[in-house]
């Protein structure tokens, strides 16, 4: 009987030992699982950090082609000058930029597709003295032009300021091909502050002549009233006013800039070849100096 009890006790002890071994194995597996899970998490974190860094670097890297980054809507005047290639054979006139419209004389040069190629092509041609570029017009080439209030040089003229929104209106709407043909006489409405439409012609127009006296340039209304009360012959038929440039009016106005596309209010980029035969005097007899603005418009 004693021997039987002893055998039973031994069998039970072996089972307990086996159970302990099994429990140890499961505990070891769980610990290994926890370690592996931690390693996986660490790897995922590292991969995420690397991916984020690569993404940020990609977004902040500059364009591969410098000619594609040149835009009249995003570059300041001082920075835009650095993008224009020199013309060694006939240097560009310094300290100026043909930012304003040059009506009539500059013609499309379709072979040039950007600022650099436009400038290079003009430099290579003796007959090209002036050039401009803007996204809507493309490259423009032409002869020598006057800038702003310069008093010498050819009749062809370029505005020395970038395009701006004007105020203005026709008193008489005439046929652009035949200025003697009146399409609409709206003097009565246009000369009344209750019925006038000062924003009728916001794009710059031409043909109005010289800047009018200071009292007429005080405001858009003052300019309109000066035009309506003008006693000259032929009588005033249109006016335009700009806050910085003043009042202009006369018997004819033509070539008004179409304003459906906002790009028409962006500045051009352009240069002229320096002409030794000219002294470029302003109204005071001293060399005319263009006041270059800081340009930051918003069109790609």
C-alpha cells in the first residue's frame, strides 16, 4: 500500500513539472512576440520619418530649368533684371525696364518663347533695338522708342509705368477706322455725375495728347468735368484719369486695352539697346530716369 501511494505521488509530480515547462515556453513566446512587435513599430516610425523628409525636400526644391521660373507676375524688378542675358555687341540701356505698353511699333517675334530667347534674338539683330515679353503677347521686337517723358528720339513711345486700371469714358463713341463717324453721342449722360460711367474704359487708351493741368488731374470727376467744359475745337470727346499719372482728354481716343483677361494689368519685361546718338533728356533737360516700382502681381 505504501508503495502504491509513492507511485501516485511521483506521477503527479512529473505532470506538474511538464506543466511548468509548458508555461515557461508560452511565456517565452509571448515575450518574443512583444519584442518583435516593438521592433516592427520602431521600423515603421523610421520609415515614416524618412518618407516625410523626402516629401518636404521634393516640394521645396527649385525648378530644374531657370527659364521656366521667370514670371512677370512673381518676380520683383530687381530680381527680374538678373534673368536677362547681356547683349555684348550692343549693350542694353541700364537702370530701366520696359514695363509699360509700347503701342504700335513692337511686332511679334514668334520664334522666341520666353524672356531669355526674346532678348537673345533681339541682341543678334541690328534692326532690333527694343524688345518686350509678357505671357499673353509673347515676344515683341521693334526699333528704337522713347520712354516716358523723354524729349528726344523717334515718335514711337512706351509708357514708363506698368499697366494700371484707369477711369475714363467716351462722350462720343466714334468708329476707330473712321474717326469722323460718330456711333453714339452720350455727352448728356457722360457729363452728369448721376449718370456717368467712370469705369467704362479701365484699360489704357491712346490718342488723348498731353497731361492736363493740375486742377483737372485732382480726381476722375475733375477730369471728366474739364473734358465736358472744354471749349477747344474739335471738342473733347473722351477722357481718362489715373491716380498717379493724372488727367488726359481730347477729341479722339483709340487703342483702348481690352480688359477681359486680367493679365493685361501685369507688367512687361523689356529692354532697349543704348543709342550713342541720343542723350535721353527729360522735361528738365536732364537725363530722364525711370522710377522702377516693386512689381508683385498675381498671374502665373
